[in-house]
């Protein structure tokens, strides 16, 4: 069995939040949300939930005035989570609200809700590697404590799964 332990880090993030105009929902963003629904993508990208959904800007709205849209387009084609990067490859990205820059997330995986882990399940609270493990971990092995679950409970859950795997392999 691989030993499990709690890895606890305090991250301090320093980012220049450029001056920007007041944020309003644009017609392009409304259309992107509607298309995500019509194309069957309106479920949480991480857990598949259809409840309390929000559309997340993968490159945050606060960077709308300083993003290099050509680089954003290239990145959206590399990490093409819904296929729009390939589908719209011939079209430039001219707005942060472009559908290629979106990800549908439930409340827990967008802003997080857990008091135990300081909202630890959301994309706004975790480094990308830890955040994505919530989608990529083997069933029962999600290493991130979920809403209402303590670190110790999450560790025990992962240990139980590892023990079952070892017993199955004997």
C-alpha cells in the first residue's frame, strides 16, 4: 500500500488585477452558455453534476484587457475540453467570453463550499493539478476532501480504497 499522508500548504498568490470596466454579462457569454446547454455540455466538468451550475472563465475575466487573444486561442485548441477549439479553429478569439474559454462547473467545483478545507474543492481555491485530480482520480481515490469531509476522513477513504485494491490483487 502506498502510504497516505496529509499535504497541507498555504498558497499566497500575488497577481496584478488590471483596471477593467464594470463586469456585465455580454450577449456573447449568454450565447456561449446557451450553446453549452444545447450541445449537452451543461454538467460539471469535474463531477458530472447537473445542479448549481456556473460557467467559469478558464482565463479569468479580470485579465480581459491584457490577454493575448492569439495565445488564448492556441491554448484553447491545446486544452480543448468541449471540442470548440477544433470546431472553431478558423475563427479568432476576440473576447474573454468566447465559448472556447469556458468550463461548466458546479458550485462546489467552481468556488467551493467546504469550511473544513477553506472552500478547497473549487477551481478558485486549488492549484490546477490538485483541482484536476478530482476528475482524474480512480473511483474512491479523490485526494481532495469534499464538502463536509475532513482531511482525516478523506485520507481514510483513500486508504480503504488502496487496501481493497491490494486485496483484489493478491
